[in-house]
């Protein structure tokens, strides 16, 4: 029979195991960080547990593995250049998501600005880390990207020595163990940062060359499938535009439009933007193809859905929409914890359209993975029995339909278009053969994206399992 003291100790340890409490030595506080940290989050059980696992593996600090670890230099350099319509890509935190570089919403700089910002130039196989804002986003600069590229002050560039595998280190940093480093080390009150001096001390576990090479193959294969998926989407868009006689066609950019007073009374609009001649040209071109108003071809769901308090839902918002109409992720939460804008329910085959002017390109196709999910009421949910969903997606993301939506936007602080504006969008007639070809390409594109994501997830999982159970 246990003595009272032994029983009390066992009870205490059991209770302690159920609480978020970490007991550490004073010497550990002094050694674990380059500053003396007393914030409890830094000493969370998951961080200490992960640190203990990595400590049992052969490892090296990141600073011993790199030829360079740098960011941007002086913030004041921003005053010496302007962005340009096209040129050298300038990567920001918003261009990094789910372990990938997203070239949508990319800013560009000139060659002169790139020379000025030599310290922040991105080179092939650099690992990119978000240091500020959304901390923890990671990407790798693939060799098939177009160079030169540059990045802002919130992106760290890691260039490894030739004997270390950048694809393996990238896979480690996107794993839960690498992510732990980044969110654990974040400092600041209003906006948090992770500094280069902290990154230098990240302990990178090292496994055999064969293991690292196999992870590299998975990462490269994932990026290749993603590139192929993007090409298929571009092919589908070209096919659709060619069938409408819009491929390569551009409206004239005339600056003056002469209107009758009756035009103003009919539209209710007095803003010059609405009457740009290019909009008339685009609409005339679309009307050559027996165009009908969207409300006659599509069902529009703009009704609010009230989530149940204790039921879990996937919630899709604007930031979850990718460049090719895919959904890149979502938030899972019970109904009472969802934001009040989570009021649209979506189903397979729905196309969601952003109604906000600054994000009109945020259109996506709902796949079986998101059947029954909720989306923000900043979206309209559209479906048609006359145009297949894949063709509708490509059409609504095309530059011509984007112009038609932009024309209809109105407002002051947050501009967008209303349900009545959406109803009157001109939709061209698209022959069945073209629709079938577009759908085939888009389905193949989405399948490749899914395979790409599965490969990246597998690479992360293998690194995590090697840390937890040893290399296999």
C-alpha cells in the first residue's frame, strides 16, 4: 500500500500533466533564448517537448549551414523606388501561403530598384521565411521561376551551403516542428517579429543523405504538379477566350466619353469610371455571342444561413481563395465562434464570386472537400444548369468579365457590386463542345493541385515521423 506522501506525489504529477504548466530550471531560461524571456507562451509544453525530441537527433544551428541569411536592409530604401506595372517580382508576405509562393497580387520593381535592393534579391533555391505580420509562412524559390526576383523587409532569405539540402530544410521548416520555432520566437506587442539573430540558432535535425534526397524528390514533384496545374488552367482560359473571339483582343483606351443626359438617369451613375469607353467595347464584344443577363442563366444564392452554435463548420473567406479558382484552406470552428459574416452555405459545383472591388479575382469552385461549408457573405454563390461550373469559373475570372464587374462597383469606403448589379452582368453563349473541353482541363488542373498538396503533406509528415520515431 502506498504511503500518503507517495499517493500525494502521484496525484500531484497526474494533475500537473493535465494542466498547461511547465517547470524549468533558471539556467534553462538563461540559455534557451538570446534574451531573458519570462512570457509563459515561450515555455509551452509543446515547444519544450519538441525541443527535447530534436535534442536527441544529430543537428546543426542554421547559422552553420548557410552562406547567407539576410532580409532587406534599411526600411528607408522604400523611399527611393516606386512600383511598376510589370518587371521584377517583389515578394511580400501575402505572396507566401501554405508553403508556396503565390504570384497573384504580385508587385513589381524596375531593374534599377533591384540593384538598389541587392541585399534582398531572391536566388534559386533560397528558402523564404516570413519574419513579420503573418509569421511562419515558408516558401522555396524553385529553379523554374523567372529571375531576377526580389522581396521586402519582412522576408528572410536563407541560402544554404552546397553540402546541405534546401528542399529537406524547407520541408522541416513547413513541418509542425519548424513552425514551432517561428511562432515560439515571435516577439512584440502590436506587431510581432522574428529576427535574423533568432533564426540563426534554429536547430535543424539532420538525417541521412538518402532520406533528405527522397524528401527533395517529393517536394520537387509537388511543385512540378502545381506548375502543370497552372498551365492547364491557362490552357482552359485560352480555349474559352478563343471560342469567343476575345483571345488577344484589347479594347481601346480612350480617355473621353460623351454621353446624353438620359444615360445618367437610366443608370443612376454620375461617376466617370462607369462611362469609360472600354467598358462599352467589351460589352459589345460579349453581346456578339447572344449574351443574356446572368440572372436568366444562373441561380444566385444570397440568402443568409444561420449556423448552429455547437455544430462544427468549415469556413471559407477571401484570403482562402487561390489564383486558379481553388480553395487553399479554411477555418474549422463551431457555429457560435464563427464571425457574423459566415452566413453563406455552399455545395459541390457552386461558384463563389467576391463582391468586393479589391478582390474581384477571388472566385472559386466548390469541390466535394468543401460541400456544406460556409463562406463569407462577401461572396455571391452562383450555379447554372446551362453553363458547367468549370466554364463559369473560368469565365468569371477572365479579364473581360472582371471589367464588367469592376464597372458595376459602387460605394465610398468599401466599394463593391450589389445583387442587382450581378443580375445584369452580360454572359455570352458558350457552345457545349467548348464547355466540355474547358471542364476537362479544369478538372485535371484541380486533380494535379490535390496531388501536389498531398505530396507536400507527405514530405512534412515523413520529416515529423523521422523526428518522433527515427528515420525509416
